[in-house]
C-alpha cells in the first residue's frame, strides 16, 4: 500500500511539473521565442527584445541562443521534433529548403516590405515564394590591406585588377618587393563554399543560371572539367596557391591566426569576406584601411565575374506556422517590422556593424572599411549572387571543400579534382 | 500468500530501481528501438512525415565507399589505440607499484587527463600540435615538427592516437594498479623462492593473475575508442580533408548535416553490431584464460 501511495505521489509530481512547464499566460499577453543562429550577436538580440517588451509590455520574447561553432542545425531540428519550435528565427537561406513547409510565406504586398532592396527580397525566395527577410549584407573576394599594397604600389586602384594577367602581374610586383602577395584560409568552407562556389555562381546573375549548371552536374550531362569557368577559376587558384603566405603548411586553417596575420600586414591580400572584421575589429594592433579586389577568372576585362565581388545575405528571418498560434505569428510579424524597418530597431543592427539591405536606413550610418568597400560594389551593382547554394544540401560545401584542400596540397591534380567533384554531384538528388 | 509476496517483491524492486529503470528505458532502450525503426524509413530529421524504404538504407551503407573507408580508418585507430593504451597503462602501473619515490603523486598526475573532458582535451592538444610543437620545430630547426601534425592525413591520425593514449592511460593504470595490488603475497613469495625473478616472474606469474584487469581494460578501450566523437570533433574535426573522420562522426554528419537520418541511423546500427561483436568476443576469449587462485 505504501508503495502505491509513493508512486501515486511521484506520478502527480511529474504531471504537475509538466503542467507548470507548459505554462499559462495572462489574457492578451503573447509569449514568443526567437532562435538565433547569429551567435556572435546574441547580446544584441537580447537588448532588442528587452526594449521591445518595454514599448509593448504584452509581448515577451525569449531568445534561444546558440554558440559559435555549436550544432545549430541539430539544435533547431530537435526543437522542431520535440514540439518546441521557435515562433520566429534567423537561419541560413539554405535552410529554407529544409523547413519550407513549416515557415510562413510572406505576403509581398505587406506595407513595410517597400523598404527592402529588390535583391533583399530575393534572398529569402524559394520556388517563387518569400519565406525569409534578411537583415545584413556581407561580401567576399580578395580583400587587400591598403597600407601594405600602397607601400609597394602607391595610388593602387583595385579596378585595375580585372584580368588574370593583371592579378598575376600584381602578385609578381608584390613578391618582388618582398611582400607575401596573398593568403588562402585552409578550411573547407572557405575554399569549398566560397571559392568553388564562384564557379557555379558566375554562370549568371540570377540564381537559376547557377542552379541549372549544378543540375547538369547532378544528372551527368555536364562534366565540370569541360566548364571554362571551372578551368579559369582553377588557373587563378593555382596563382593563389603559388603565392600563398601559408604555403609551408596550407591546411592549418586557424581563422584567428589568419585574420591576425592579415590585420598586421604580414601579407597583402586574403581571400575572405568583410565578416572577418568581427575578429579583426577586436585586435589591439591592426590596420584600419582595407578594400576588395574581384577574383578574375579570365583575361577578358568585360567578362562577368572579373570586376564583381560576391554579395550575399547570409541570414534570413522566418516565422514558424505549424506549432505557433495565429496570435503569435501576427505578433512576430510586428516584431519583425519593428526590428527591420523602424529607426530604433535598425540602430541596433547598425551599431553591431551590419550593413542592412533596406532603403530607409539612415544615410549617415558609417561602417568599417571592409563593409564599406563591399557596400560600394553593391551600390553600383557589381555583385555576384551566390544564391544557387541556397538549394544545396548542408554538406555540399564541406565535401567539395575537402576536395579543394586535397588539391591545395597537391594530393590530387586538377583532373582528379574534377572527377571527384563530378562523382560527388552524381550522388546528390535534384531539388 | 505467495501472490502477495510476489507483489511485495515487485514493489520493492520498483521502489529501489524504478526510477533508474525508467530513466534507462527513456534514454537508452526506447531511443534505441525507435532509432532501429527509423533505419527502415527515409526520414530527413526535419519533416513530419516519412515513408518506409525497407532495407534500402542498409544497402546504401554497404555501398557507401566513404563510410567503409572511414570504418577502416576507425578500425586502425581503435587497434593501435587499444594496444598502446594498455601497454602504456600497464607499464605505468608496474613502475608505480614498484615503490619508487613520489609514486602517489605520479599516479594522481597520470590520472588527471581522464578528468578533463574530450572536447577540452581536444582543444588543448590542437593548440599544442598547431602552435607549440611548430614553434619548437622552427626554433630548433627540427623539420618534422615545423608543420602541424594535424594538416597531414598520416600524422593527424597519430595525433588522435597520442591524445587518446594520454587520455585513457591514466585511467586504465588505476585498474592495473588495483590488479597488481590484488595479487596474493604468498604466490609472489613462492615465485621468488622458486627462483623466478624479473621478466620471468612478470610473464609467468603476475600477468596470468591479472587477466581480469586486462579483460576490463580491453573492454573499456575498445568500446570507448570505437565511439570516439568529442575528441575527433575538437581535435581534427575530420581534417585534413575528411581523412580523420571516424565512424561515429560520419554517422552524425550523415544524419544531421546530409539530412539522411535513416542512412545515418543504419550506419550507427552497423557500428553497434561490430562493436558489440568485437567487445563480447574479446571478453569471452579472455575469460577462458582467467586463472583462479
């Protein structure tokens, strides 16, 4: 008997705990959860949500933070699987594909969407529908340290590097002056997603062109070795490998060490993006002035890709619809409007160094020189759209990036690299 | 009367082990069975729906060249680590029971690495291999130390082995020390009187009496090294170019990054069967060699 009473007690206790954790809120109050994969700015989101609660006391937003390099994808998967999906979130555009049937399709006629730049609305588009709204623009190409380059070539003009030959001559000049010309970050995401990604993306300004090329690799109608863009970009890559500051041990791939070396002027250029400012900005001794040079793939100065840099919107805001109530969804929509288009909301992003793709951002917002340089390319439309990668499964860049690393150290030659890339794509299914 | 005593005994059983049984069921048995069930589906870890694909996932596992290659890498890593861990641990235990000065302090020292988690350990050693050893190599002109161990496929797997041995040797040493201490004095004295010294005594008397310790230590090293994930993640993360990605990590990547949960889970089942077979065979074989005193 005693036992039975004990178990009844335990069972009641468990039920009570469950009920309490489900929780009940007062009438009219809305509780939202926000999942952020932008781990470096967790604090910014927390401040924003506190402020939002101050001006809208009936809305409470709880941040579900993630850590840099932690399993963000897996955490989100488990939140969905356990019925605790966040009301709204920021994710990579590539993840829209995975969660497509669980995300809100934004109505493009929404009043405040007029503030989005045209390419910003495209960043979250999948199969013709808009699922995500971006909040930052990032870009990459060959970043150069102005002080170092100008110590060898005074009045250097980045626009002068618009062909492969020009880049070769530029590197030779730097090398002759005893300045290490460039640096490759020996990690698969950099050489796989970013460098090899150029081959797909430069097939056309729109996402569909790159996607068509990838699909032709998947169904085997195209071999990557037959593609002039692949051969062209690999010729340029050979140049980068030859003049790589890390050529004694190219695969260390220590982002802190590489950023620091670049900021200290140990090499003139670095194939990387403006996001490295989040690390460089915190260094004690650093150069402040940087610019970007496109990565040319041919000797035709008018060819697309030779004068452009990659600009992407790495994160998009989405609203969940399968586990959240209509009230929560409507509240989340209002929060997004405040965050993305109000002067007060935008200020948080500007202060954190994000260049927002919205046309109502205050004009006197100032950024670091890297972000500024990318924004200048963006302003004149000299951009490459890496959107085709949105449609790929999560491991494409890692797998092909590993192949690029093998090529970097000479473990395989270009023909073998092309074969491995072809073989990888054939294992993928068309989306 | 009999029935009520059965109920009573059942009640006692539940009272004492109910909670842990519940936890065991929830975190081990049910997920295992559910995972096994998922190997027959095409679930992608996100979708609400999935369909049955029969044995397709298992066919994929055995035709996945990468998984088979990584499985061989894992076997090599496990074999070398298991032998080295035990040799080092046994040697340490032998030396630290021979009555040298400060042996308790040394025992503690060798045991400490085991108290540090695999993730932290991996980061510490990553720093050592990438920054400390390379600086020593450059300062003293030692060519093979000038580049990081972690950027060459052959050396990176050795880096994994070195850290594994460093991590487990101290723990196994404790088990061996217990084994050494547990050998009856009279048997040792008898061996001495019979004129067995040094290695002869070690191989003919000490080691046969320590088979249970070997048994436990081998089981621990085999099962743990087969399942190595944390160290793999923090030390090499599969680098360079996937050459040090062990089976457990491959399973994880397949399930969560490639979003082929069914295939990843099927690989996990295959891995489980192999580990269980090897570990149990090892225990059974060694059990026969145990000597009763």
